[in-house]
C-alpha cells in the first residue's frame, strides 16, 4: 500500500498571478526523473513565467514516477490547468541512444534499446523516439507506461510530446555554442552522481554521453580519457559547466587542475523571462529545462 507524502518545491520563481484562461497560448515544460520533478511554463510571448523544482525524498526514489507526481499535481495552480498549446515532457533516465537518421527504423526502436542496455526493456517500460531538430539523428529512450498513461490522463487530447533529457541539453548546447568564439566547446552538465558530456566542434555535435561517477577522481579520469579520444588538449579546450555544481565543489576544484579554460555557462540565447524575479537564478543551473523551452513549436 502506497503512503501519501507531501512534496514541496525547493525552488519557486513565478509571477504573482496565473491566468488559467491563457493556457491555450502557453507551453508547459516538465522534466521528470526518479530524484526530482521540474517544470516551467512559457506565456503567449514565449517567456518563462513560472519555474519550480521539486526534490523527492529518498523513500520515494524507488517508486514509479507515476506514483510520485499526484502529490505535486494535486491542488497545484498550474500543472492541472489546460488545455495547453503544447506539453513537453523531458524524461531523465540513463537509458538512451542516438541513431543516425539514415539508419533509423521506428520498428526497431526496442531493438536499439536492447543493444544499448544489453538486455530487453522490462515490461513496465517501452521504447520511445524523437527526431532531434536541426541534427542528423534520432533519440531513442525508455518511458514508463504508467508515466505516459498518467500524463495522458491529466492532459487528454492535447499536444503531449516526450523527449529524453539529452535532447533538451543538445538543443541548449547548440544555442550556447553558436554565440561562442571558440569552435571547440565541451559542455558538462552535472547532476547527483551523473554527468552529461557534450562536445560541439565547428558548430556541429561531435559527442554526447551520460555516465555515473562516485567521486571527482572518477569523473576527471573519464573526462581526460574522452578528451584524449577526441584528440583535444585538456589545457586548451573550452569547457562550460552547467547543472548542480559550484566553484566550491570538490568536483570543480579537481577538474580545474587539468582544465584551466573552464567557466560556468550562461543562459542560452533565445531564453526570456517574464520579470526580474528570475534574476537570482544561477544562469548555469537549469540548462536542461531551458533547452526544453527551446523545443517549443
């Protein structure tokens, strides 16, 4: 029997009022993982007007994602509203693969996941795919049936789209990269014991992978290995940091010994906010959520 647990946001930035009558001209963006739930909504002028970040207590992280969401959605001012112009859902999971468009066949989506994982998907999950805009590949990833069914019930007959978190990050990286002087840019996105590594070379995606690490030494070893394999020089490569990292973190101090050209990234071009109450948000913190906003139709 599942117990009811209250989940409160750890970050809330919003306007004082929310007009539910305007949702048909607005876009709802959500990021779902076993550890957290984040969302923002874009008003009719494509400005982020509300952002919230929820962290799940440890006793909830082993439950289905669909079991954790009702406690957040119930009585929420924004999430149950609608209909929306578009609802975008980013699934933050370790199981994903990128298939070149010329080689992709939708009927083989489950087979791609089996090859990547080394085993078939469990019965409670299915393989989903999304064609990456402005890139020459298709993202294939796993989605829980119950999560998809729950959100389809909350937003019936609406424009509901699932993507993988890396799709949002790749989209954001392109927006950041095109405004940089350097043509070799390594983007690192940090989460609790996970990092996503994206290299853009001459404005094109050259590398994307996500991996777990237990300590800064593991991370440093892996990154130096990747940099060597990509034939880059750690002392000259331009590195941008995003996500859950600060200048005081052990991870930052360890990496700084080998990567002197390392800076905290800025908000991607194309992201706008409704009001100056968003100014206190660290620019590097919510890159994946911002990237999701850039995917809006």
